[in-house]
């Protein structure tokens, strides 16, 4: 990067208005590339977590396919697509990572579902590995409990089937681009029902 494309400061509090204008323009351009970076991260899931009958990418595509087939809206379909995107860098808290990635672009319900899906998944396997399958019960009564339960029961835990007819990533790419091209933290998108 040439000198004219770099700030003059070595400490943030020494930056000028011109420095921060430059950074803002570069950051704006970088943010526009987010959908491409998310697609690349999804493709890397094709080579993670051995042992299953499908790759993590196939699992993600299958989850999104099931969500769409059940009539889920675009935010939930894209959430199903990226729900395990954190497996590569945050295997112990992948749910929270996926929620953080999508949170600025979707309603709070969707981010909560992604954040909680790891614990809700315990229902289907935890008793086989010495964990509490009812860990999710402490959130029973939460307004979004039932939607998270559906996400896990009908889409996530079901999507390890190599024979399930799954739509390709190219099918979901326009949806992903629509969600991750939204203005971040748009009050119209993030507006929640008055009950919560």
C-alpha cells in the first residue's frame, strides 16, 4: 500500500480528520466484500470435522434446504446456512461466533437462535457424551425458545443425511448476499415485537 493510502498516526488519538476519512473509505469498501468472505468461509467447511457422513458444508446446505422447504423466511434460511461457520476458528463456541457474524443484519430472534443452537442441540446427543440433554430447559419460556427448538429439531440435527436432496451453495448465494449487504444495525430490520 502506498504512503498516500496510509494514515499519518501511530496512535489513534493522534489521527486527523483526513486520516479518519481515509480509513472510513477503505473500511466501506472492505465491508462490501463481506458476502464474498462468508462464501469462502463456507467453502472451507467442506474440509472440517471428519467422521460424519457429510461434510460440514453439506450439513450447512442441507440445513438451509430444510429450512426453506419448511417455509422459513430468508433470515432463517441464511442463518441455517451459516450456523456452523464458526467451527473452523471457534469449535468450542461456534454458535456464538455465527450469531455475532449475522447479528448486525437480522432481527434479534435469528441471532438468538444461532447463539443458542449449540446448547439446544444437546437434546439429541448429550446423554451419549456425559452432558445434560436438558440444558436448554433453563430458557423454556423465552419468547424464541420454540423457534430455536424447531431450528435444531427440524433442520440442524436432521441434516447429516448423505441421501437428502440438497440445494447447492450457488442456490443460496443470492440470499446470503442480500442479508450481508444490508445496512448494519438498521433499526427497521432489528425492530422487535413489543413483547420482548
